């Protein structure tokens, strides 16, 4: 059960839509729970809690895209790592391991033709839902606008307002209007508020008229119409979420109850309850949800019960409480929007315990030429050559976080995911040879121990930042993918096990799952997931993050023939190699395509670094 929950959390963290749904559920549940706990508090307090919840929901999408992510590591069953094993001419590298193998045979995978991706279908459905809800809001606003335009000023109503204690601040900017078509008192206008009374208000006695005006003036003072507009926009954005609609209905109820409490400060509850019942009987069938209405029949029974309850606390929310709730809402936006679950290698504890580990002997020497870029794994030793920027990327990002790692095709121009690196860190070549005590795992030597070496010899200081940058989305072409399921025999790679060399003459090491070979104009992957294939393309080929939008499970064999060009800056070009570009080859040979988009990317920022010492 726990692994399933972890996988679900990682899937949610990798999807903006799913992340927003979960976060909206958390916020809505928290707001409704707080309202439940405050059931004996004044209605204005409960309304404040719900209004803050809607403000958080409105800010969540923008905050999720802009606030730096706070990653929560979730344990996974296998570390997504690779062991470099390059040889001259052909680069052989192991890609991520898996805990279980696909049992399907080697038959091609040809799913049904799809003209729209599943994500695109969901987006279209969401847009239709938003448009439908907003259309109802616009219709309500237009109806109220027509009522206001046809209504006429009523001087007697203005005189009533002048006699209401505490209304001086509202007297100059709130108009009292009379309309024969209005079924009951309503408040309209955000910046130029007005109270529209029905034509029959001329026949009301002074107390009835006063109660109606006090109720609607309280709506104006509280800016309920503005809050209603914000809440309806939130309901449109989350139209599929039942908790958001429950919160909306409760918000309307608490707004009316807060205004009822204002009326009760100057009248008897029974008289006011009788007036509400009388008004509710005259209401027309049409409900105007986007504006406050004094006698909405939906929750009238609840309101009257609260009016007649002598134990119910009443009053306005104090300035101190408003300030505290607002600050909590701001902190909630920052905290909830930044949370994101990411895979955490089971070796994290081991990496933490190895943070102070050091090589027994280590040398970093400049060189004019590398015999082989990258390095070859040897038990208890690290031997690698290339630009130091490439090695820093591996030590601080790849090996530390357990991501797919495929060196060998990197040239001295390596800059992927690194910012602030001086030119010499990217262009000058260095040979690193280091020996560790015993035979620690490669993930420890290439991660924490290499970090310690760089911080000692290079005086290196870094930090990580997450930004929205140009990416590619890996999707399926209209005709469907042309992928071959793998039936290769291999063993999973465990990054926490030290390497073991063959002991018997002629014995070869076991073939690890996820190998690839890169030749002149060819690229082959064996027993690889689409997600890891996308990761490799982004890190080593197109030099831009590639996000897997195919979503097809299983492991596959990939074969590509293409010609390196300006779109593959990390590969050397050659006049001897001819063929289509990587984009054309992907579509024609694999049935996949790379589409430009904007998405999150983690950047390793170098704060300071010095050339290494000689020893």
C-alpha cells in the first residue's frame, strides 16, 4: 500500500492539473473543517474563513507556477541510475533499472489511432465547464444590470438610510432604488453600490423598510458582492470539484446570516423572521446566485433557526482576527503551492551517512585531450576525464538524486542544467583519478565523495533553483507509436551494491537493464522505458528537458537513425553522416514527436569556484 501511495504522490507532483486538484481538496477541506469547528462563533467569522479559502483557491494556479518548488522526497523501489561504460567509437551506458520486467513478447505496440491526446481531451472538457459556469455568472450580472438601469431613485429610502446609526460612511456612495419588477431587496454594484427595493416597499411600514435597508447596507459594508464575484470565478475554475461548490453554498449562507445579525441589533428576532418568510413567498422562480438576496428560499429554514437561537453568538469579525486569518491565508498559499512530491532513492540514508566520506587519494590534473570522455567504473576507484562542469553536474544532481545518467556523448561544451559556470569550467579538460577505502558503491563515490573533493580542491559553492523554461513534450503522432517491446534478458542495477569484477577466466559481467549504444548517425536503446528515453533525449541530445506525455507503461527497444545538426548541440557533426533530423527521425521511425512547450527545470547555480590545486 505504501509504495502505491508513493507512486501516486509522485504522479500528482509531476502533473500540474492533478496537483491543483489535490491542493484544492486540501484547502476546501480545511476551510469547511474550520467552519464546522466555529459553528458557535458569529456568522461573520465563518464567512471570513470561507472567503479566505476562496482567496487561496484563486491564487493557487498562479502561485504553483511561480513559487519555487519545495520537494518532498518519496521513497521508490529502485534508484534511477546508470553506470558509465564507454568504449572508443561506441558509447555503452546503462540506463535506469526496474524492479520487474514486462512479460510481453517482442511484438510491436500499435495502439488504436488517436487524434487527440487524453490530456488534450481533458483540457477541452475543462474549458467547456469553465465557459458554462461563467456564462451563468455573466447572465446573472446582465440581469442585475438591467434591473439597476430600469430602477428609479427613491428619496424616502434615502431618508431611511440617514436615520440608521453608523451608516454615515455608506450614505454618500450607496443609492436606494425602486423597481417594480424586483421580487425582493437586492444589492448590486461593486464600486458604485446600490440597493434595489421592490415596488411594494412603498407599502411597508417603517420598521420593515428599516430592516430591509439595514440588511442590504451590511452587504455593502462587507463588500459581499465583490466576494461573490471572486467565489463564482473560483467555482468556474474548479467546476468539477464538489467541495468547492459546497463551500460556495456555505459562503452565501454565512453572508446572509452575518447581515441578519446586523439587523437583530435593532429589532426582535420573531418580527424579522416573519418578514423573511413573507418575502420568500413572493420570490420569483429565478435565482440570482451572483448577487446577495435578502430572502433566498434555499437556506431560509437554517437562517430562521439561527435567528431564534438565543445561544448563537453574533457580531462582526474584529480587525485582529481579519489580520490573523489573512496572514494565515498568505502563508497557506506559499506553503501549499510549493509542495511537490519527487522520487527519493532508497539509498538516500546511505548517501546522507556518506556525506562526510573522503577519498584516500585523489588527483585533478589538466589535460590537453581525453582518451575517453566520461569514465569507466572500477571497484573502489573513480577515473574520469572531461570538462569539470560535466562532472559537477553528475556529483551534485545526477548521482545525488538518483536520476538517469548517461555520459560518454558529452563534449567539452557541456552546460546542461548549469548556470554561472566560468568558461574554463566548461572548456578546459581535466583528468580525475581517485581511490576510496574499501569498495564503496559507485553512487557514493560519484555523489557525496566527489562533492567533498570539489568543495576541497575547487572551493566550490552551489545551490539549486527551479524555473520555468522552454522544454519539449514527447507525444504520439496521429498514426500512433511504432515501438517494439523488449524481450532482452538483463538484471536490474542496484546503485548501492559495489561493483564486482568477473572472477573466472572468460566470465563476463551480467548485462544490466537499460543499455544503449551511440554510433555514427545511430542511437539504440535496449530494455528502456519511454520516460527514461525522454530523459536521455533532453539531457544528452536536444539539450532541453523532454517531458514524457506518452504515458505508455512497459519497456521497449529503440533504434534511431539521424544526422546530428544544430538541434543536437551535444553531438559532433560529420559530413559522413547523412539522414533526417532528430525530429523527423522520431516521427517516421518511432511514431513519436517533440513539441515545444514551457515547463519546470531545476538549475544548478554555481556561486563560486576556483581552479583546482595541483595535488
